[in-house]
C-alpha cells in the first residue's frame, strides 16, 4: 500500500497492490485508517502488509488485518537506510574530517 495523488497537493488516496503479481488491487478514496481497515476486513486473506511508516497505514492494517505481518517495501528500506547513514555521518563529521584531512605534522 502507498499513497497516490489524484490532484497533487489537494487530494490523496491509497493504492493497494499485490506484491506477488505487482498488479493494483484497489484505489481507496482517502488516506484514512478506517477506510483501509474496512477494505482489509472485506479481504480476510491478507497475510503480509507492505507499507511505509505512515501512522494511518499502521493503524488501519493493525485494525483490519491483525493477523498480517508488516514489512517495508524496498524503496522505503533504502530511503530509511539513507536517512540513518546521513544522521550518522552528520554526528561524526569531525572524526571523518580528521580522517580525510590529517593535521599537518610540525616542521623540525
């Protein structure tokens, strides 16, 4: 599941895709947890929910398919990894600078 825009900046919905066939299953008219939960209750065979960190996806999936396992899709895994590496590098900037630009040795 992911968000999609029908009118960018104005109206967003939820797209549901079968991860095995890569075919769209349905388009939901909004990004509300209850709308997603209702759809999942109508389709009780859902075993795995692939989603991003959006709270409405988590709440809707937990409510509508409590038996399903949750995971992140490849794009979000790489995106989250990139953010984590960026935070790590930012925190250790001084150490990294010393590795790249060693202090000059004193002249005799």
